[in-house]
């Protein structure tokens, strides 16, 4: 993920915590203002934190690595355990530095026969180098605790909660969990001046979001349609702040309004800021092109001219920055949105 402006050319904790599965007892419901008194299940932040930690425990989930394969298998098995209909979409791609990788998009459907659908997107890979770090660290892989793992964990917890609901308490929409691969192996001109972007030079395509680019051209399920999508990206860090991103506003303004107004109603305006910011290049660009207008929820510094927080693409993106309060704000807001459809 990277900013589009001004460069417009680029469209443990104890081991038991890391390995234990969250309780699958029926979820509690969350109280909301009387005027909007729906029976919305409670998003369990402890569970989402555990899912984040479990992914990080595999090690950096860099395509072509053993950790990447193992984590992908875990995600598939977990979604199947929730009773969702799961499909895998393997693909081959070349990265900006000429590396041939094997990727895998993971698609899981809750209430797969429902006519109305909402997609929840996240990327599950990690960047192979912490190039925003200084010195020797910039060539090290990163944990991607917030950038990747927290997003997937939020989607997993929503899937878990939904799977526990009886038919009488299910939302009125089907929900699709779309875990995109190979999002983060892109060329960053500011930090990788010693390298060349072979991919963009070859065909003019972006070196970022390879999995979502592939999915957009080869939809799974075939002919897939949804009313809208929500992309989680970097949604777990302490003091996370989410602004109204430019591409989201241009293509899905009503959904942006729905999410941010719902967050305010639930008391999460300290996280979801009513501040409009410039467009970035992320998976939502390609999912929107595929016909699913998508809103990007990502951590944006509330002040200054930086697009991303200090931990972005550094080795500081580890479990020490993950905060249950941020996970709760995002997860509960999106659950509320789904139940109000």
C-alpha cells in the first residue's frame, strides 16, 4: 500500500495465547443507543487480538516462504471451522524486483445463498523488507502485526461471531471474507532508490496489490457481485486513527458516510475522524474496478503530511503496538453496519 499523491504514476504473550482457539460460545450482544436498538452481537477484542498474535507467530508471511504457506493453511482451516463456504484462488505473479511468487487469495462466504452481499477485504501477506527502517534493518522482513494481521484478525472475528448466530439473529445480508495475497511486495521510490521497478516498466501495471489485481480479472466466485466492500488495512495499532480516504469518497461516498456515522453513534469518533484525506493505492482500487465499490479503513496520522503512521513498513510493526481498543472500535462498528442493512 502506498500514497497516490504526489506521485500519480502509481495507481509468547504465552504460547497458549498464540495457539489457543477463541471460545466458540454464543457471542454477547452490544448495547447501543435506544433509537437504534438492534440485537447486534459483540465483537470480542480479546479474540481478535489472539487471531492477530496467531498469524504473527508463524513469522513474516512473505510469499514463497514456509510461514506464508502455513499461515494460509491456518486461515483456510479456521474459516472452514466456522462453517463458511471457502474457496482458494492460487495464482502466479512477478514482483517489481523480478521474483516469481506463488500467491493464494482466500474467499469465504457466510450465508452464500443470500442475494444481497457485502464483502470484507484484507491482505494476509507481509512485506518482505522493512524498507522504511534505517541501516541494516531495512532489508529485514517485518512481522506485519497491524499491517496485515490485525486486518485479517478483524475479518476472522466477524466471521466467527456471525457463525454463532441462529438464523433469527443473522444479518439481512450475506458476508464474504476476501483475504487478498501479495498486496505488499511493491516498489517504494522513496525508500528503494537503489532498485528498479521492473514490473511497471514492463507493462505499466502497479507493483502493489498483486492478489487483488488478479482477483479483479478472475472473479471468485464467478460473476461475483456485492453491494459494497470494506477493506481493513492497519486496523489494530494503539491510538489508530481512520480518515475518509479519497478513492473511498469518490467511489463509495454513501458507504463512507454509513461507516463513519455508525462509529460516531457507537462512541468511536476518536478513532473514525471526520477528516477527508487524499487517495492511496490499496486493494480497494482494484476491487472497486471489479464492480464492488470499496471503502478503505486504514491508519492515517491525524496531523502533518504523512500518509502512514511511523510503524508502517518497519520492524516496529509487531505485537507491542497492537491494542484491543482499536480492534474493538473497528470490528464493532462494521458489525453494526452489517446488522443495519
